[in-house]
């Protein structure tokens, strides 16, 4: 019976991961990267601050932090009031789509976030606008 329970839990985790992957929303692309956000991960963590996972899919293999990667999943913190964004966690993957071997994983505490203001007409602006608009819609446009 214990083995059946473990199998059910593992299958549930697999389906959840696949559902999260299929729920990614494409936001845009530049010459070297495509950006996606997972709307089902958007949550308000405090007044004015929102957390959400995003995916950066590279058109070619990149060398960052002494590893080769094709994609990055980021846990972002978005400050919709002050138009800035930070990263709580980056996970680098060997393959596109946030798949394959995890080649690097870096997290920071909330107090250590390096905030960046949103540059106009940037991929960050697309992500920022999508996440903040989604939160505004959840709140009923307030």
C-alpha cells in the first residue's frame, strides 16, 4: 500500500509540473530570447508586491555563471506600485523550455533582492505589465 501511495504522489507531481509548463503564456521575443510567464504562479505576497515564475528561452546556448544553459526559470518579485522587479531565484537548464539538467540554481533572501526599474519597450516591461495587469484583474480592476 505504501508503494501505491508513493506512486500516486509522484504521478501527481508529474502532472502538476506538466500543467504548469502548458500554462506558460508567451509574452514576446527578441533576437536572442523568448519570454513566458506562468499565470497560475502569480500571487500577492504583501501590499504592492507580487511573486510569479517566468521562463527565458534562449535561441542559442549561453555561457553564464560558468555554465552553459538554454533556458532560465526565474521566481520574480514585482513591485507594481514603484515599477521595479527583482529575482528571488534563478534556475538554469541545459535545454530549452526549462527542461533537462539543472546546471545552476541561485536564490536570495527577500531582503537581498537587487531591484531593477523597468526599462521602456523591454522584455522586462512586457513581463511587468502582464503580471501587474493580471493582479489588477484579480482584484476587480482596483
